[in-house]
C-alpha cells in the first residue's frame, strides 16, 4: 500500500510510518508548500539464498537460445551473417566520442 504524507506529519508520527514501511508499505513524503515529492521510504529487500538457489535451478533447465527459437543462429556462419546485418542496420552514432 502507498501512503502519501506531508513532511510535518511524517516528522510527528515517524515511528508509525517507519513501521508501515518495514511491513512492506511505501511512504511518499511530500513538501506541501512546493507540492512535490521529497522522499520515498520503502523497506529494504532481504536476499533469500534458498529462493535464489531454487530460481537458478528452475532457469537452468530452460534453454533461452536455441536453433529452434532462433533459426538465424543455427550455425556459426548464420550467427556471423546475422551479426553483420544487425550492426549495419543499427542506428548508432559515436560522433560524441573524441
């Protein structure tokens, strides 16, 4: 849930808003005089090594690139041809490099 609060209200109930943020809510602190967002308070994400390991194992069994999904990459010559054409057609401008 997202809560929008003025700086003065945030200052008055600081522990309340920190508690909301620690439970997963987002607190947007606005400057009421300027009418713009000043800060955003969100809880930090914790790294879960078990979930990360599980995700890696699931993804390891899914081929991302294969000749079936990308017939233009079936052989080394096909890859080289595709790469040359892609680079030639790319709209890149390196004139800013001196």
